[in-house]
C-alpha cells in the first residue's frame, strides 16, 4: 500500500477530473463517428446513379480519405504535441472536426464528401491525443485500467452511435446525423478547453531527442515496432467491413425492411461486446501483463472471423460481431499499455502519433481492401482475408513477444 501511495504522490492531483472529461470527449468523438460512417454508403447512393462496383469504391474512398491525410500529418502533430502539450492537440482536433463533419451534411456530390473527409483527417486525432495525455497524467499503478477505459470511451460511443444514427437516418434522412455530430464536437471542444488540466513541461525543439535516438535507447525497439504493425492490422480488420456494412446488410435483407436501423444494430454489436469486457480486461492486464492479453485476444479474434464467412442473416452477423467485440477489448488497450510502459514519457506524443499513423494506414488498407474485395468477389471473401491477416499477425506477435532466455556468461 505504501508503494502505491508513493506512486500516486508523483502525479499531480486532479488527474481523475481530467480523465473523466477526456473520457466524455472520446465518447462523443466515437459516437459522432459511428453515428455517420456506417451509413455514408447509403448517403452516397442518394447523390448519384452508381453501379455496385462504383458504390463500393466511392464508399471506400470516403472512408479512406480521412486516414490518408491522417497518416501523413500525424508525425507533425506528434512533434508539436511534445513541444506544446496534448491538450492543445485535443482542442485542435475537436474544433476542426466540428466544422468539417457539419459541412459533410451539406454535401451535394460524392467528391465534396471525399474532400471534406480528407481535410478532417489532417486535423483529427482527439482520442489518440487524449490517450497520450492520460498516459502522462496517470499513475503507473492505474495505467492498464485507464488505457482500457479510454478505449472503452470510443467503444461506448461506437455502440451508441450506430443505433442513434440508424434511427435518425431512417426517420429524418442521412444528413441530420452529420449536423448533430458537428454540434457535439463543438461541445467537446469547449469541455476540453475549460475542464482539462495538463501538467506539461514544454520541451524546446533543440532539446528534443530525435525519434531515431529514442528508438536506439529503448530496451526492446522490436517490440514497439511490432506494436505499430499490430495496431495497423487490428484497425484494418475492423475497417475492412465498415465501409460496406450497410450494403452487406441490405443484401442479406434482400432490400426489404428498415435497412438503416438493422445496419446500425449490426455496426453497434462489436462495441457492446467490447464495452462489456473492457473493464475486466483492463484489471486482468494490470495483473498478468498486456502481452499475454494481446496474444490471447488476437487468437480469439482470428477464430471468430471463420463463422462470419458463412452467415446468412444480419442477426447471425450481429452475433458473431458481438463476440468479436469481446475479443477486441483486449487488443488496442494492450498495445497502448505496452507502448506506455516501454516508452519514456518525454516521447509519448511522438510515439503515439506514429502509432496513430499506423492506425490511419490500417484504416486506409482495411477500407480499400474491403471495398475492392467485396466489389470483385463478394462480401464473404472480406471476412476470409481479414481472418487470415489476423492469423499472420498473431504468429508474428508470438515470435516477437516470446520470453527471451537470459544469456549464460
């Protein structure tokens, strides 16, 4: 108990209030994203007369545009975060996103949507910067729980968002969720500005260690690099079906019924699973370590993609995606916890920004692969390719993270 108290005293008081505020901001960000994105293919379908292949490709581009620009600029924002602080980065992301998302609701053609999504990606990154901020503000004795909780915020938003977006889209059209999301992101901007306290000591640019030097000083740089690639694969696996989820549900329902609402439910089920399991996974991670949790989560996720290949109804798909959400609760938090524990605090901003670039790359890769494969070979093949990718990543993680035997002199 004394060690725990000593650990707590090293961190500024009030970190919990900052955590709650950022958790809510991350929840709103996740909610706003999932309230609009699962239905964007249906929105695009209303803006022109597109073939099946064109609609899949345009949907993939609308998803991927954000992450292309995000992957390009994230390292720049990461350097600035280490110089100016993560709170400023959260304010920047929330403020710009409130404008761009609102403007998407006014779009008159598909290229308007793609262009605004590209601009949004260049200024996005609220959840990642909020996570990096909390990594520096949280006592290490609570790091596993806090990292899981920050992931839970986005996941909870991803659970509520599709249900709310499906109901709103079905009742009022596909533009309304974009307007509501823009307003919510402005509220997030205000909350972050006035309630978040960051105890940050600016690092002068000339005193910042180059990222290459930081990697050279790490005990296990290979582990960090593997976490980057694991992040890319995990995000890719979740994004491979997301751009065309509503179109797949539409085909499973044979174009009958309230497609937007059912698609919203199917899109939300992984979030429900993750939300249920996240707290338990976080406490388990603090006990047995994030590496064990990560390896187990990857193996279970791979297994769950197999039955998805053979689903015949949206409710079967929803069930397996719910179980996948239980497994996913172990993946991103485990990666982020490994990064938090193995990286020096002065490099959090840059390391997390590099990780965000890999997240963005995974989102681009997943959305493009999912759109192209579904357009050429059908939706079932998307699940087969995604499962195979997770299997290969699982094998690589087992090799890199396996315990090393001490050398005998």
